[in-house]
C-alpha cells in the first residue's frame, strides 16, 4: 500500500521500494504483534473466568473452609497450564505470520513441523499420550495434590501431579509413579464430599426398632459435637436392616462428610456405638459353633452297668455348646 502511494506521489521506483521496506513491513509486523497480544489477552481472560468458576465449591459453609485452599490451588494450577498452552499456540501462529511478512518461505517450516509431528507420533507415542492425558487431568479436575485416589494397580494419596506422571503414596508408605497415559480409570475418594458407612451387627433376639432408635441418638450426638459436627455435611442417616446373616442382623448407618474425613467420623461413630450398646445391654453377637463330644462305646456300656437304675446317661454321648470368637 505504501509502495503504491509513494509511487503515485513521486513516480520514483526506488523510493517506493524503500518506503515499503521501511514503513509498510514494520507496520504490518507491528499489527500482527498487536493482534497476537490482543488474542492472548482475550484467551487469558477466558481462562481466568474458567478458573474462577472452578474455585467455587459445592459444600455447605460449615465444611467449606478446610477444602477451599486446596480447591483454589487446583484452579490456579489449571489456569497456569492453560495459559501456557495458549501463549505457545499464539506465539507459534504470530511468529509464522511475521516470517511470512519478512519474505521467509513458511511452506518448508510448516512441512518440517508436520514431519516432526509425525516423528513424534511414531517415536514418542507414550510420551505424547502422557502429556495429553495430563492436560485433561488438569482441565477436568479429576484429582489433585492431597486427594486419595485409586488408579488401578496403585492407590493412595496424591503427592504430585505433572503433565507426564502422577506420584502416589499408599498406606504402607510406598511411593508409586504412574504415567498419566497408563491411567484408564480413576476413583477419587476425596472430591467434593465423602461418606462414612458403618454396618452394625446385632443379635436376632434384639428389638430392631429399639436398636435403630439408639443408633439415631448416637449419630445425632456426633452431629451436635463441636469438633466432628463441623466436618459432617448432612445429618447421619440410619437406613435400616441391611442384611440377615447366619448369626446376626446388620443395620447400616451413613454419614455424609467433608473430603478425607469419612474414616475419622466412622471410627468415632463405632466407638460411641460400642459404649452405648454396653450401656443399653444390646448384644453385639459373635460366631457360634456346636461341638459334639462322643465317648468310647465300651466305656459307656460299662458305666451304664455300674450306675444304679434311673441314673443312666444317654449312650449316644454328651453335647456341649461352646462359643468361639
């Protein structure tokens, strides 16, 4: 454009060429750079809005504070990864367009990029798969540092998450390094909320209505507790008879808790139930077994002959019922 204007004004070819070189191309490059900066800013704003939505929790206010800091950390991590991807993509596009304005043939560059992509696709398939899986782990917020997850053969607390791998530590202290591309499914035990499930076994001779009333009272006491109540999202629920076993009736109690608090709540609930059952005289049954003791037939006959009439024992032997824990 500037070349044509200068040619129309001066009819000087060399001056027109120099004006295009000194004015036209710098302005075009500056326009591309400004366009790239604007695109990057708009995309970063979109990422910030997405991260801001991710910071909002779904838990009640009474249990919101223990998890808000970690949720904000996850949102910040996801925001950083997405912004880095956006910056690299915009820089690559703008850089290619600038080279085109400078007269550099970009066709070989694009072809080379395609060849490099094919080489990576064949030579580093697992690495590319790990990175892609890691990106989706961050975007979808499948898990984060501090979560207790089950990823198949390994399970435990997440200690670190990168785009390539996830580091777990199980209950025995073993550290597991799991490539993200090898994770086919994830079970997260600490996302948003958890549930403590306690099955209580009582004897068949107990009044089940009374047992359930006692369990509701015990659970309500925990709900009103200052320390445990703050990690319980909803009031405990006694669902009723869960199963009829050979020597006991199982009644289930469920409590919705904050993430990672289900185990401490379940332990406290079992302890309170045991103490209250002892106080109320409610039996927690144990397995029973009947054992027959048979004596030698000749000894039984000799003892029978020696005993006075009317005091003879049953020749089949004696039976004692013994209990075995």
